[in-house]
């Protein structure tokens, strides 16, 4: 009897997500491999603390420290792969009109507290809340080794988008950072979008400093 090579039925696409993160709070949702994850600052000026744990093993999480070593840089650029504490790529940067994000600062007390509340409400128990990737946080490393943290430059509607490479639980906190002047005070809302096709995302803002013809 011949062996027929038939493509398996992929089944329905994974559910899409649209969540609002209230200022001072955090939310949690799921993102599946192949989906697009976008974080948006509808009102501008707000840093987004991004945390993620793999669905298969909550002891594996998004790690800014391993990402720095893996990529040899503390800056996020188009095509940058963000990795877990086991050095596996979990996200790859796709769209980014701001290009000012942070892999250096630790989680703030307020951010951790907000994530703990969100995890408890979702019934997700993790072994650790690691340091986040701070989206829209403008930090710069000087020649003298000092970290210069500036006010969040995100414009209203600024969006940062990655391709998801591993099924994961994603949490985003719209909380104060450890550096008060780095983000909006009081904190402003954020938005999380998970889509199956990049074309279904809203249009991005133009690159900062680039004027449309």
C-alpha cells in the first residue's frame, strides 16, 4: 500500500487578543507561535514592562539579560531575537517606529506587584517574576558606563510589534518604573494586540524623524 504524503489539517487559527492595560495595572494573555504581538501606547508617554513565560514550562521565561548576551547588544533593533533564560528565541522584532527600548533596568516594585495581581486573577502560578523588557523606555549607555534614562518619547499610538516564536503567557504592566521621570505620572493605559496576520494590525506611525512625502 503506497504511503501518501498528505498535509495535516492545520485546524482553525489561534484566537486573537485585544486587551487594554489600565494605567498602574497589568494584564495577562496568551500568544501562540506564528502570531504577531503588538504593544501600543494609545496616549503616548507610557513605558510598557513586558514579561513572558512559555506555556510548556513556566520555569522558562523571557530574559533581557540572556537577550543582551545572545545578541551582543543592549539595544533592540528590527530583527533582534529576544530569548528566554534557556537561550531559546521567543520573539523577533518586526515593526518598530520608535526604536527606543530598554534591556538594562530591572523590574520596578510597582510593576512586579501589578503582574502578581494579574497572574493570580488568571490562575497562573509562576516560579519567578523576572526583570522585564521595557518597551518605550529610552535608556542610553554612556562612554563612562553610566546609564542615562530619559523621559518616554512614545507618541500617542506608538506601537512595537514582534513575531511570536514559542507559545507563551504574556503580561504587560503600565506601572511606574524605578526611575520616576522615565514614564508618565500618573501612569497611562496601554494596549496589547495579538493577531494572526500583520496585515490585520492598524497602520504604524511613521518612523520618528521621517516625514511622509
